[in-house]
């Protein structure tokens, strides 16, 4: 079995942002030469997430609004913020949206269902964050 590892670095201009990373993951898969296996895509920061859904701007805005309702930004509203941070909400948003995805690799391609793409969800942006891509298979 072979494995291939890559890291993406993203810096979003906004505090909250959703970024489509499907193309970069497919490029990593092509470099790996793996035809059959699994691809893990993992946010390596506790205030951002990776998830699969539809590439539709209205839906992305709905995600941001939804997680903001569930865990609103409030500098004084979280025990975590008493440590000098202001991102208690971002930790909760990440938990809601998820840490990683695993996609089947079939005939050298990411094996998605209809409309599925991979997204990076940022909830405490404007600084560099890393994403792990780990592909294993034959």
C-alpha cells in the first residue's frame, strides 16, 4: 500500500469564510498516483473545519448564519475567552461543522455523490491555517 501526504495553507481575509478546496485535493490525489483507496482531508486547527456539501453560495451563507445562531460571537460570553482569547465561538462552530472528511478513491478520482464537493470552513480567520491531505491505497 502507498501513502501520500500534502499540506495546504490557507489565510482567509474574513473571520468567517467557506472555501472550496476540491480542486486542490484532486491535484494531490493525481500527484499521489493512487488509483484505489481513501483520502482523508483534515483541518489541523481547532477553530476551522472540513466538510462535504453543495457548492452553492446561498447554502454557504446559510451555514455561516446557522452556526452563528448556535454559537454567536460574544467576547464576554464564553469561559474560554477569559483566557485572553476572543474565539470561544469558533471552537464550538468547528465542533458543529466537523473536523475532517474521508472520500473513497476510485479509478484515480475522488468518488463523490451528486453535487458533493469539499469545503474548508473558517471561523477565526485572517491568519495562516493548515489542512492535511492524506491519501492511502494502491
